[in-house]
C-alpha cells in the first residue's frame, strides 16, 4: 500500500513538502541495527544542536512503561530536550525496577555518547510487552553512534522505530513568521493497538521555530486532540506511546506565543504535520487494505461530533463491512446511536462517498451495486454524517478489519 501522498502544495500560507524530522534547521537523526531484531533496524536517535523546548503527550494506559517515566523525569528538570533515543522490538513495559533502571541506563549512555547532560535526553521503546531489554546489545548500539554528522539519515530513524508497520511515516511543512522561514517535520510509527486518546504510537515532531515552552505544550495538546486522538485501528491502547514536540529556535524568529499574530499559522503547521502522520498510521493498520475517513457535521458541539466520528470509526462491524465491500449502512447508524450523543434520529443523513444511503433518518433509495463498487475500488473510503442540529464538526480516521489483522496478532511474538 502506498503512503498518504505528500506532494508540494500551498495551503493557507503553509507549504507541504517532502521532508523529515531533519529538515528543520539544527536537527540530526539516524538509526542502526543493534541486534534486538533479527535483521531490521531497531535503534534510532534524534539530536538537536542546542537544547530544545519540549512538549509531550503520553498514553492514557495506566501501565505506563519505564521509558515514559524516564522521559517525564527528563522534561520535568528544565523543560528542555536535546537528544532522543528509541529502540524497537522490546517495549520495556511491565518490567519493574529492572526495566526502569535499564531505561535510565539508556538515557545515561546516550547522554555520555553525545556529551550532553543526562536530563536532556528522552527515552522511548516499542515492541513486545513484558520482556527485559537486551541491554548489552543496546549499549553496544549506542556506543557505535560515534559521528552524529556522518550518521545523519532521517530515513534510518524512521525505519528503526517501526514494529509491525509496513512503511515509514513522515511529514513536513514550511511557513513564514516575521519574515523567517519556519519548518516543522515529523516521523511516527504505529500499526496495531491503535485507539483514540494516545494509543499505540510514537510520534516525534521537530521545528526550528522559537516557541515559548508553556505555549508549545498548549499547542501540542490541542493538536493531538484533533489528530492523533482521532484515529483508531483496533480499539486497544498501549503502554508506551507518546508524542514529543521539540522546538530549537534555530530559525531565529521572534518568540511565538498565543499573543503573536502568527500563532494560529504555527498551530496550523503543527496540525498539518500531525494530521498527515495520524492518517498514515490509520492507513497502515495491521492487515488493513483501506483508509476510512469519517466526517461529522451539524452536531450540537465539536465534542459531540468527535464522539460520533470515533464511534463509527471504532466499530468492528463497520470496519468489517468496508473490508467486504458491503454498503451496510445499518452498522453506521447503529454506531451513531450508541455513541452516547443525544440527537434527533429523524434528521440524520449518511453518505458513503458520493452516494447517499440515509436521509432524514430513513433508508434512501440507492444502487447497491454502485455503493459496493465504491467500497471495493477505492483505497480511501469517506463516510459523511450530517446531524442537522448545529455547527459541531469533527473528522476521524481508521481502517478496515481484515483476516490478516488476526493472523498478524495471533503470531505477534513468533
């Protein structure tokens, strides 16, 4: 399956282009194989030439893994991060005091390798839950990061953080603030155990903008609520997941705060990168063949619209019907009905792409063959819902549910 297209275009003064986490000024990244996995890259890193202001959002799973606790500890010190070390293959989750000590060792080793203070390093892990990290391999891997400039390759980092993903995920935009060119880049992983409210994903966003730290955290939380928290693959939430946003100020712009005239433009840029990464994660759901986008409008509030969109995108029956090319609109209506939102069922309209299947809460005469053909022939399926009540709106993303999802997860550890 091809990744979500990323071609250059102009959108509200934001230019979307081919790029990565190293496109913003002052960021380097790389990856290598240290032996956690049999053959694939499994250790990646990000480095900023100066300590960067940082914002973070973490998984809502109560079993937060040791790497998250170490990263929280680092950020708490002075809200700056200069290096990020990530391993894939073993999640270092549910590993007790030994797992926590190992996460701190990763932080210490990487900081020494870079020659920076320990608290300037964030740590992240992804993979199988319950196994201790193979620390000798990880330490050897970190020790081999001996020339950050020569080992600089964002695509290696993107590969090193993957687990069951089938493709690397990246996004990049540029915009102008006070006559200065600002760049925002991102990389992510995620394929299974994906569910709204920060589920099984890792996302790393870099920008050379100068941004006040409190404002940066506010920006990330707002954007995550509209993007990463609006995707689902299988309804399972993981233990390790987080989004990190680093701003190192190398663009030398006037510091951005919510009072700055270009603040909303910066927010749009972060949103554009995050939305692209979120859609790529949804598209790459384990075993998925189709990306599903649900747009809801006319709800009493944006929150109500979010609940309805998430309910539809999270329905296994809806997902299975789309995989089978079955325009079974009853499953969509049922998901709307159990979303917990108060609404008038007699007003609802539902479209499958260009085809209306429900109007005024009643079946609408349509061609089953045409609707089935739409589901079968398109890689991206659009579901439009209009509540005809007020102005609330939201968009959510997910994927179909296939036989391969069961195969992949039935043999995940083997």
